[in-house]
C-alpha cells in the first residue's frame, strides 16, 4: 500500500502561524508526505497563499482539519450557532481551494464536549432525533459545495467524552449514507475507535469506500508502536477495502506523566521528538507494506 503518510501541524506548535511555515520542510525531511494543518483562523496570521507556496517549496501536501466549536455547530438548536457552523464549513472550502488541499476533515457537526469545557447533557429521544436531523441537513447543505470545488469533507466520529453526536463508525455510516453525496466521506481515527468499536478492523471493513481520510493514532496518543494497537491487522483491513487515501499521525502524548497534569489539553513538545516521529512513521509504513504483501 502506497498511501501518503502525514503528520499534524499540532505535533510541532500551536497556534501555527506564518512564522512556522518552516515546519513543512522539517516534516518532509522526517519522511512525511503531507502536513495535516488546522484551517487557519484570522488571528493566526497565516495566509492561505503563503501556505500554498511554502508547501510547494517543501514538496509536501496539505490536508485540512476543521476547527469547530459550540458557536459553529450545525447540530445546535440555536439558529445562530447553526448559521455559524454552515458559514464556517463553506469558508473551509474556500480556504482549501486557496491552499490547494482537497480534504477537509474533523468533527464537522460541532458540539465539542468535555475537552472543550462543555459537560454532557441528558437528551430526550426527541432531542436526539432533532440533533441527528440537523446534522444530516447541515452536511447535506455543504457536501455539494465541496464536491463542486473538487473537495471532500471527512466527518470524524469522536469518543463519547468529546462529543454526543457521532462516536461510532456505524453512526458515521448512517449520516454519510443519508447525505449520499460524493462531497462527504468518513474520517476514522484509531484513538477514538479504540474506545468505541468492538473491532477496529471490522469497523474499517464496514465503512469501506466511504473512508476518505484515516488517522493512525495509538490507544494512548503516543507514537505508533508504543501502545497496544494491532497495526498489521488495521492496515490489512484498509487494504481489504482498497483504501488508497492519506494516513496521518497525531502522537500528541508528551514524555511527561506528572500527577495532576491536564492531559486533555495540548502541550508543546518538551524535547526534540524527531527520532520518535521517524520510528512511528516506520511502524505505519511497515504495516501498510505488510498489508499489501498479505493481500
């Protein structure tokens, strides 16, 4: 399997600004094929044109990760939040066009929970049905725009502690099939799948051709190969569904296990992680290569 393998920009620094474009060349030197970049915000001082130029100069691709919040939630019962969510997703298509990216992934529905400081709330069956309907309606409204621009939205299920909209592959399949537009596919992240799926390989096989982006993350968000995930089995399942798209790494866990450390929060690297990143990349590339041999 010759999937492009990338690294998220948050691995190096956050926020990623115009002063940080040198990380593209660094990622390329480490052996990565693309950088998964958070969709730039106005306060980031990061021009899409500059991103495009720097990526081209470094010979590296770009995949975009959408940044949603309660004010950008197509699932919300607040009309202003739904409008904010729709306008944001539309703007992501424009940014992708300016940068030259084709994939926009993430929890596109909005509504982040505990890690964003919003506690879970009890929902009636009517509330649940309404939130599902609004999610499908919103994604159905933006998927054709992405498709017309040659882009695709990749909706990501998150674990139950981070969202109450989509947490399983089955739920994502239901939403994507209801929208039924080539402008919308599924992003699967093994960190979340490890908590929510009975079998990661079976979930991959169920999603099949709907998968347009894949994040290969350890169960503890460390570097691939340092946790308990079965990468050969996972990559074999990707081969079985003929997945040829990007595979990105998000090894956010730092070498820091102090008691009372807020691990739900992003932290800057405490050391040069280049060797660990190259080793983790090697684990994933080897598993992808082995999966092809096993076919």
